[in-house]
C-alpha cells in the first residue's frame, strides 16, 4: 500500500502578511503651478495582490514643505479612495501638511496610513494627491526639501512609502 503524505491543502492564515513593497524616496521635487491639485509621482506605490480578499495596508512618511491650505488624498489606480467620507468637497482628505508660517526653513513630516480592500488580484497603483482647500492661487509643495533651497536653510530629507498585503 502506498501512502501519499504530500496531499495538497489550502493555506489559511488571517492577519499574516503575504507581501510587502517598501521603498525610500530620495531626491527633491518641486510642484507649485496648480490651482486645484496634483499627484506626487515619487510617492506612487505599485503592488499586485496575491489574493482578492486581502487587505492592503498603506503607509507614507512624507517630508516636505507645503501650503497649509491643502489636504492629502489617496487614489487607487486613478479612483479616489482616501478622504474623509462625510464629504467629497475640496477640503476632504486623509491628512494635512503641517502648518508652517515660515516656509523658508525646516521641512515638516506628515504620516499617512490607510487600509484598503481592493477586491482584486490585478496590479494596483496607489497615488498621493495634494488637493487645494480653496479656489485661488498656486499650491506650493516641496518634497524632501525646504521652500528655500539655498543658503543656511536647505535641509534635505528622505520620505518613505510602503504597502503590505495581509491575508483576511
């Protein structure tokens, strides 16, 4: 009699990380021309879930100087998912840049975390969008650097981004 000890079984481990995508974001980037908002491409995260019922835990640590009349929003492959869902108005987001009356020195740190259940095994692109909370003027945003990039006030920093797929 032959006994097969290697029978195929399914693996079920809720709460266990399935995969992690993480990277640091070096380099400085300046955005200041939009009056409504824009994506910040260096903060994009790409991940392809292995299971359609997984949760994706997103995390960004963003070092920047930015206009205080803005909010950060999260998009999944071009669809808005990250905002305060009591309103879709222009002032509704997941986080705000720190208020900084002196935009000539010392970048601030904003941490954004989000949990998504995308319901797919297709490739996903998570994007950070900075949205104006008013309708006039430009929206300055300086990633990993100060507003004033010369002289004694030119601190350079590094940001961080990650996505973790977790089994449900």
